[in-house]
């Protein structure tokens, strides 16, 4: 069977590529202990936090940037990056008009009167959180949802107890860097037995030039609680690369459930691979309690480089970890993404569904680890890793690793690689459907299992985004 | 090149695949309101002809014309041909995992009227359910993934469902009868006959007489080695059933063999 050329439907335009001209308060470029002190002071942090950062920084200095991933990019000059940029805003509690407009263009109204139905949003612009909506509804239930910098000041006991408890600063190079310089992000605590009545969401926007974004998110679901959380991200179109190194920690105690979904649409660079975000992210969930449950759903359609393995440490007995991923790469994008499921507790279960779509000259790799420790009895994992190729200049790789040290584990792995076939496209076109719609139907069908994990309105958004990335008419 | 009329007409069509000539001058005219049967031995080029009519990119047209609605359609994209009212029921329909029958058909129905008003989902589903009942299909099929895990017979029925929903003016059915049990054959024929009428042209590719008992052709053509070597009335099918293709080869295949 012959394969079609990369259809022109894969010419996309990044509609979030605008830049907001706003006065900013920035740190000078470069990284040293003074910069860290500057950030900590800007955030009005207590001493323990500064010490934590400095320790992380000193650890980072001794670490080497990991290069084992299937990614090819030039060396990153960490001294050429600005580690803090804050938009100058009006009087406390009010969102600047320009900022408000920026988020409205992104489809995120910050105005309490126009706020999104059923979704509380924390909006992070460069290094600071600019607004959090729906505070009233959340307060009623005792749910804490605020910028992490605020949590450090207002809820130090909770933060000290959990920050770095899932991803310690020494975990890896990028986690250490993040721990030293993280600027904002969201903190969320769901008290015992509370089911969060609305979706919580953080929207990250990189705006300033030469600025890295290092956000830190910490979500703690106390016993028997439930929360569903969504993260979105965009950045302006720029010729140079920008660094994004986030850390997300999730903690689920007994019988708690956390659903974490990401729609990652950072600027991916142009067709020739100029510009775009370098996305090095450490995300990990800790199923600390019995019967706890954490699920990661990610739709990765942006960034020039993606290095990201959201995983679950399944410590509580009978806990469940899930990973559902769609990663689309086009043009010269490179993604090395997957998950780690570490079965420590007995009778823990995990599910992995990964759908990689590569088009253009992109490279898309799945990297997964399923590990069952010697004392973990009766564990199960099911992995399904599918790759779809569009055109013949792209690449897909799968690197699944299984380390089962307990004989009772049941581990199943399925993998497929397919091309959108000429016959599928011909069949759809013979029913009057255009080539681009045909490609998007096939691709959406391929991703179905993952999309159905997303809350309905975000599934619609994700599908629209995928179509946009695959649409010629906007080229 | 000659003028194109309103009816479906193939003129001196030549086509090859990977440099190998398959169709070597096909002439065929199907007027509105007519049903034509096309028969011929395996490998004679019937499916190739169907693919070329629909514009499959894997086949290269090296000569001739295909006329429909007053124009040569060979320069049209596949989807444009479909929108002009041409439909192909595939010999081997492909599966599209993850895409439900409902989603697919709604997309197709909307695509058939570019720029036109979209059909309301409720009205469309209602119509679809009616056709499914008519074709004695389980309504659950509407939410199944297109042709994914369908049996051979179910796929064929799905083709007819699509044809009913899209209401073409001219259809090519490539061995729609193959693989159908006796009851299914009747149902499928009933579905096709629902469209047969004064404004509908039909080209029925088949190997057997049995379907022609339900769908009466006005003419029958025999394709052999990429050419229509003989045409006649519906009575021809009896002779083919009894004697096979040898006599055709002997009587009409001479010029083919001589080359
Ligand atoms: N994509 C292709 N690549 C190579 N050869 C092809 C291709 N498509 C068709 N052919 C060849 O063209 C010839 C005609 O094939 P076609 O499928 O049109 O026959 P048919 O009349 O439909 O046969 P059947 O009755 O078996 O369905 C055969 O020799 C076949 O092998
Ligand atoms: Mg055939």
C-alpha cells in the first residue's frame, strides 16, 4: 500500500502567538544565589523557603543536564535566561486591563461576572499568578485553591509538609532547577471527604522575551476527597527558544481521587524548526493512601522539545494509576514522553494508553517504565501504545521498559504503529469529505480513548486544537 | 475530445497502475434511470474501473474521459466527484477505528453541501434510524466504529446505508452481493431498489446472476482484459452462468488476444 505525501493539511498556524505589550518588572538575566534571593524577596517568602531554594540550587550546580532522551537540541545557556518577570499591575486585587484582554483572547475570562461556568481558573502570566476565579464557591467547601506563592505565605504548614515530598529537589536536573527558581503555579488542597464541585484549572502564559517559565503545582487530596484539575498553556511566537521547566506534585491520601488533565499548546516553533518552547517537565503523583487513585491525561500538541513523563507512585494498597496521552508532533517538533508506574503497594493497578501522532519531519517517542517492587503482590498493568504516522519523513519510537520483581504481577503490553492509509483517506473522500477533514476524522478516531477521559468541554477544545494543528485552511 | 452530456458516460478510458496498463479503452454509457450490470473474470479490471471513476490516486488515467452532468470529471478531486452525486460501494470497505458511524455519516452529509446549511443532527439521526430499520440493521451500529470489526455482510449493508443517506445520482456497486447470505442479499437489494428510479443511474459489478433477480438490469456488459468485449440484454447472464467466460473469449476476445 502506498502512503500519501504529508498533506498540506498539516500546515497550521499558531493562533496564540501574539505578544502583549505590558510593562514588566524583571530580574536581570542569569542565575546565581542573588537571583534566587531576589525571587524569594519578590514573593515575600519566609526564610525556610529561601533556604529550600538555595539548597536546591546548590544541588543543581552538581547535576548534569540529562541527554538520554531521543531529542536533539543545541546546548541551553542557563545564564542567558531571565528567571523572573512580573507584569506591573494596578492596585491590589485588580487585574490590569491589558492582562484581562490577553486572557480573554485566549478564551479565559478573568472577570468574575463573565467567569467560565463550572471551572475555577488560576491565571499565571510569566512569573506570577494574576487572578483566581470562583473563590467563593471553593471557600464554602473549605477548598484551598490559590497561587503557590500565596500558599507559601498563608498556609506554610501544608506547603512545608508536602512540597518536594513527591518530586524532591534532587530528583533530576530540571526538578532541581525548578525548585531553585520556581516563580508561580497553583496550590490546591481538598479537605477530607470533600468532592470539589467544579473543575479547577490553571492557565499558564509565557509572554516576556528571554524569560523562562518555572511553575510549580502542588495538589493534595485528603482522605476520601475528589478533584478534577486542568492545565492549559500557550506562549507568543518567537524566533528564539524559551525554556519551560515545571514541576507538578500530586498527593492522594486514602480513598482520594485526583484527575489531572493537561492541554499543552506552547509555541512549537515554525516549519523550519526556528523558535519554540523547550518543555522539560517533571510530573508525578503519589497514591499515598489505600484505594487512592490518580489519573494523568495529557494532550500535547505544542513545544519544540517535549521531555515529560507524568507518573504514579502507587504506594497505598489497591491504589490505581492511569496515564492517557495524545502527543502530536508536526514539522520539526520532537517529543519524548511517556510515563512511569511504580507499583510499591500490593494489589495496585495501572493503565497506560498512549497515542503518538507524527507528521512532517517530527520525531515522536514513547518512553515508559512499569516497575513492580518485590513485596508488591497481585499488581496489574495494562499498556497500550499506538503510533500513527502521517507522511514518510516523520519518526515514531517506543521504549517500553518493564521491571517486574514480584512473580504475581500481570503485565500486558500492546503496541501498534500505523500510517494513515491512502485507502482510508480515499474511502472518506469518496463520501464527499475533504482531505483535511478526512485526516482529522482518522486522527480523532485514533485518539478517542484518550479524549473521552477529558471533561466534555475540554474534550471539545482538544479536538478543535488537534484539527487546528492539522488544518490547511488556516495556513 | 468530445462533448460531455448530462448522463454518465465513459469514453475510451485507459488507466494503469504502477506503469502497468489495466484499462485499455473502456466505453460505457449509463443513462439516467438505467441499471447496467458489469461482469467479467477475476482480474479483468472491474474494481480498477470503479476506483478510476471515483478518482483513486493510485491509478493513472492515461487516456479518455468520464463524463457526468455535462463535464469531464477526470480533473475533479474524489470528494468533488462525490458531491456531484457519484457514489462507490466498495468491494472491500476499510475500517476507520474510533470514528462512529453516526459521526462519519453526519460529516459526510454536511460535506455534501459545502457552504450549505448543515443538517440538524436530530433530523439526520431520525432519517438514519429509518434507513437502518429498512435495512434491518441493529440500531446499535450507529454508535459503532465504522466498519471496525464488522462482518463481511455487515460492511456491505453499511455501504447501502451510506448510499441511502447520501442519495447519489449515480452509483457504482462493486460486488456488493459477494459474501451476503440469502436473506441479506434480499435486504440489500431492497435498499438499492429504493434509490432506483428515473433520476438514478446504476452500474452493478457482480459475478453472479442471483442479485440480478432482484435488481433488474437494462443492459449487461462483459469486461475482459480491460475492455468491454460484449454487451447485451439481461438474458446474457443466463448464458454466462451456464457456460462461463470461455465462449466470450472465443467469440469476442479475438481482437484482444491478437494484440
Ligand atoms: N494497486 C494495484 N497494484 C498492482 N496491481 C493492481 C493494483 N490494482 C489492480 N491491480 C491489477 O489490476 C488487475 C485488475 O484488477 P481488478 O481489481 O480491477 O480486477 P477485478 O476485475 O475487480 O477482479 P475481481 O473480480 O477479482 O474483483 C489485476 O491484475 C490486479 O492485480
Ligand atoms: Mg474487483
